[in-house]
């Protein structure tokens, strides 16, 4: 877009006012979206630019997600060089992948070049094969090599998430020299919060937060004012581990080093905030047996992400049915048992899920360790006893009255206590065992716990009933 | 501790080496903990200090959580003035409250005074009544007033989490003046990442990131280089809303303003990281019907946090039993129905939970809005159809062979398809309805969804069976 055109839409006082992008609930404003969709349909380049220009990249991302796939591509085309590719780091994977397919590789290369390396990697990592090569080849050598190095680290590691732009200085510089260097250098990162002090082979000697530097006088020597407690993250380390380091030490930036301890990049807290959200979301979904699906995924993505878990659940449900089948003669003589048996299993399943959720969350935030594990097992056993007794009394009374049989009330009460204890113990022991076996407890616990509570629930209830009423 | 003593433990080369605090899995090292427990038992002040001094506050918090309640109090007493009270912001609420009970109010007042106001508020907010007054009275006037103001904001708001230490300057200052001011002022916050530009009545005019200031020349005027896109959070706003602002705009600090838009504090990203973890944990626990419990809570806390949900579940389980009870004559004639019926209900419950989890998470991260909701409802319906058909075929074959009755296979298959569709639709529609009614979908969805899938599951299966086999 030429300057003349730009002047046109910024200076013209007669232009209509743009409605606010978000309503008071912080959701996108329907008017705004309707208007941009109309403008896209009319291919009104100037008005589209006037609407989009003030937006932050993440707002642009939200707008892209709110409009149709065809409009997304059209909007980016209309914006041309005004489109900031970092908006693509703010949209769902499905939306980004689809756009990447549509956009010409040369445009992507141009857009990616303007980004900090962490954002560039985020966009490129999902592009495979020839397309990725073509885009990388269109980049200047320095950027290409930096991106290739990041892309060589495994997914979800610190190396993948790091930004390769950072400021590294020798320890013998003064504050004055450093400030002068920063005033003159033109390839500085977009935002930075600390400076890295390194030896000639780029080994980290210390860090210097900007506020410390600003408070020091110009002649002060860096090595005297730097923080020499070194906190660093290895490039091969999992991003979740890196996030824990941030949380533990309240960091805004951390150094990333390679296997020879050379400084290769920095992780910034905004990426870590995304990692924390992502990992928390993964835990929630895994507990419910949902793969890493997004709401923008299509039917097929969703079916696939859920089939495995439903398949596992079918096996455990059939297992529970086999238990019931062992007592078919008993049930035939007393249909009330068939009516009541799901209650025992369902209460156990819920109690087990409660304990399991607490345990899985504590394992994933590393709150659960060998110092509190014994206490926690005892606690969950006792919680099972207490809740078991409470609900045994309630359901015992209900069943006695409903079927006019105090003995049936006693039977279901006893089964309830047994199953609630089984629920508490399996809810804590199964996640612990999976964690010891290095299996993610969030993924697998639920299936095992509900198998235990179903089998124990049906078995205890039907067996005690058969004994009590002599119905073998 | 005197300097002489300090010299003793830092200079003595014959002292035993301290083992590493953490093992390679990042968990506390048992040797380290055993040794500190022994040192506490021996009341060896110097050695305790030598072990504890190098630790970051959050490591101190982890150590406190790993040792017994009696040892915790003894450890803090042995450390005396060396104990950094910010460690208390890193422990579970239960541990902190118990310590607050034991520690003298004068010690707490002294410890709290050294902290940034956000940490001080975090510690004081759980202390009630006289104790809180006593501690506040022991503080210097300025600190007391700042803390009181923060404590006046409701819990879990930006005002509660904010830090009242920040740097505010007028727009007409130069970079040089600002740097000189920072070099001389001695009441600066511990860490800061940007400077706030305000008018005489403390209305925010803009912000200046430290890296921008460092790159500017001394004579540059602040108002020319400041960022005048104002992003601010209201003090009364929920901390979760504030966290969303951080995520959206990739911030490290944000201004907090009161109802007259005066700057009253700043929120920093380290607190926001904690908020995000906390809120994600709350979502996970609420979905499983667990209150806001911690693993350090006792049996009674845990029982209480889970009773409500189990009570609700009991009601829904009885409801399902009533449905089964309507078909007792049918079951009596064909016990196979009792054996198979839990499978249909259980598969529906799981499929419903999957959909519900995706919906709840998307609502809580604000990914779900009026632009994708219709598409999502259609998707979940179709997922229900596809998964329903897939598992109808599998369970239909299993049931046909198990009970040598192809008709029974057809019956259970039909019931499965119906229940999977009910699961998909209730899994999305119930959270949406609750959200519209301003009820947290994470808390209440699960009970409603499983009621639907239980009732529909048992009803569809038994009714179709009764029809097919003419068993009324």
C-alpha cells in the first residue's frame, strides 16, 4: 500500500467510526465481525486495513478464527504486507495449517522473516517436506540457519520454543559500554528483559536484569553487578520442565544452553504462559480420554481423538458385565438387585475419579513426592471409609424403604463402604503406579480406576446379596 | 546471627559437602531432607543456616512442605531473621495457615515488612480478625495503608494480587532524568520491567519498557518514546480476566487502576503464572467434583470437598435406578438385559464426558464463542453418530454371540447409537446453557450430562428390548 493511500484512510475525518472489537464480556463484538466480513466481500482494501491496523496480533488471530476459511485467506491477501504473521501463532493449529496450505510459500517466507525466531519456528514446525525447504531457502542465510537449528530440536522442548535473538556481552564491559552498544546495535530482539554475560566460547557467566543495569552508574563493570547465580535450561529439556523452572524462580527470561553448555537462545515468559495453558489443557483432556483436539478440528479429528478411549471403556464395561453375568441366577430371583446395582458402581466410579484427579494434578505439578505420599494414601483410605459410611446409611435407608427390605438396605450399605474404600485406594495407587512406570497418569488412570470400581461394586453388591438372601 | 558466626560457617573448609537439593527427576533429594531434619533435631543453628541460605524462596517452601509440622516451626525459629517470609507464599494454604497460628505476630510483622506488597497481602489475606490487626499495627504507616487498601479489594481480583511498588514519572522528563532518578531512589520495587508515565493525578498516559529506555539517548523526552497504547486492568476485575489480558498481549507487567482510572498498582507476570496454574487446577478439580482442596488438607477437608458432588451423584444414580425399576418385569424375563445394560450407560457417560470436557475447557479459555458454537454442536452430533455406529457394530456382534441372539445384538446396537448421540448433544448443550445462566460449567455440567446418558442409556436399551422381545 502506498503512502498516499495510507494517508487517505487515516486522515479522512468523514470515515465511519469503527465499533469496539470486544463487548463488555470480552468476547468479539458481532457488529465488528459483520462489518469486516462485508468489507472483505467488497474487497475494500483501505477499509479492511483501517479496521485491522490497530489490532494486536492476538486480536487478529481471534478475528481470523471467527470468520470463514475463505474470508481468512481473502483478508490476509487484502492486507498484503500489512499482515503481521505473528497473528498465525495465536490461532488454532487447524486454522493455521489450512492457511499455510493456501498461502504462497514466498509470502510465508517474507512474513516469517520479520518475526522473532520463536514465532517463526512455531509457524514452520507444522509445515513438512518440500514446502518447509522452499520457505527456508527463501530466507537470508543467518535466519535460515538459526531456524534450522531450532527445528532440529524435538517438539515440545525448550530448544523448539526458544528465541535465538538475545544480547550477550563480555564480563569486562562497563554499564556505559553496554548501553552504548544497545543504542547502536540494530539487530536487537523485539523485547528483552535481561542481558547475558558470556565468555568467548559463549558459556554463560551470569545475567543482568535491565532494572539493575539502569540503577548502576556508567563506569560500573558488568561482572561486579551481574547476577552470577546461573539458572539455565537445556535445549533438549521438555517445555513443561522449563515452565516449572520459570514458576519456581519467578523468571521472565531464562537462558537455553546446548549439550556443551553454550548459550544458544532464551525462553521468554510469554511463551511459557502459553506452555502452561497448553499443558493444563492437555491434563484436563487426557483425564477425560480426549486426545489433543481443538474445537476448530473437524468431525474426523474429533472421532479419532476419542475412539481409543471409548474402545478401552468398552472393554472395561464388558468386564463389568462378565461380573454381573456370574450372578444371573441371583438377579433372576431378585430383580431389585439389577435395579440397585448401578448405584454402587456409579458412586464408586465418582469417588475414584475424585481421588484420581487430585492425585494426577498433584503429580503433574510435582506437589506429590515421597514425603507426603504415605500420608495421602492413608488420607484417601479414611476419606473412602467416611464417605462410604455416610452414603451407606443414606442408600441403605432408601433401599430398605423402596423395596421394604431392611436386609437389602444392609447389603447395599456394606457394598457401598467396600466400593468407596476401593475407590479411594485405587484412585491414589493407580496414578502413583503409572507414574513410577513412566506412563502419563493423566492418560491411563481413569480406565483402570473405573474398572476397579465397576468390578468391585458389582461383585461386592451381588455377592453379599447372594449370601444374605441365600440366592446362589 | 553475628558476623563471626557467619564467617565460621562460610569459611570453614572442613565442613561436609551439602548434597544437591534435587535429584535428576527434579524432586527433592531424600538425603538432603534427612540431613536437615537431623540438624533441626540437634538445633544446629549454623549448619541449618548453611543448608538453607543458598536456597531460593520457592525451594524453601518445598522443604517446609516436605518436613513435619513441628520441624517447620523449629526450622523457622532456628533461621530467625535469615528466614525469608516470601517462602510462605510458595507453600500450600494449609501449611501456611498452620505456621501463621504458631508464629508470634511480631515476627510475622517483621517478616512481612521486607516483602513486596503482593507477597505480603498473599500471606495476610488468610489471617483474620485480631491477629491481622495486630500485625498491621506493627507495620510502618505507609506499608500499613498500602496493604490495607489491597486487602479491601475482593479476593481473587487484580487489586488483591497487585504490587503497590512501581515507578511513575511525568511525561516531560528526559531519559537522563529518569535514569538519574532511578539511580538515587531507594524505595524502588525489587524487580520491574517497565515504567509508568502519569499525569499529576496519577492517570496513566503511557508505559515505557526498560529496553526501549536503554536504547534511547539521555536527552530524549519520555513522552516521545513512551508506548501510549494503554493496556490496563481494573482493580476490581477478576484475576482470571487479568490473566487473559497478559496472555493476549504477551505482557510482563500491567497497570492496575481504580474506578477513577488512577494508577494504584501493577500486576507482574510471575503472579499471573500462578493464577493460570491455579485456575487450570480449579477447572480440572471442578470437572471431577472436587472442591478447591489441596493435597496437604486433612481427611475432614477432603471429605467435605467431595461430599456435595457424591450427594448429587447419588440422586442421579437413584434416578437411573428408577428408570430400571420401570422395567423390572422385562428384566425378570430376560436377565441378559441386566447384564448388558451398564455397557450402554457407561459408554454414553464417557462419550458425554469427552464432549463436555472439550466444551468446558473451550468456554474457560474463551475459545468458544457465537462464531463457532453452531458448527461445534453439529460436529458433536456427527461425532455421536459416527462413534455410536462404530460401537453399535462392535457391541452388537459381542452381544449376539455371547447370548446367541442376533436380535439382542440389534437392540443393544440401536440403544448405543441413540445414547451416543444424546451424549454428544448433552455434552455440548449443557455447558453452553450453564454458561448462559452464569453458572460455572466446570462445576455443574458433569452431573447433568451423566444423568442424561444414564437415563437415556437404560431407557433406550430396556424399552427397545421390551418392544423387540415383547416383554412388557
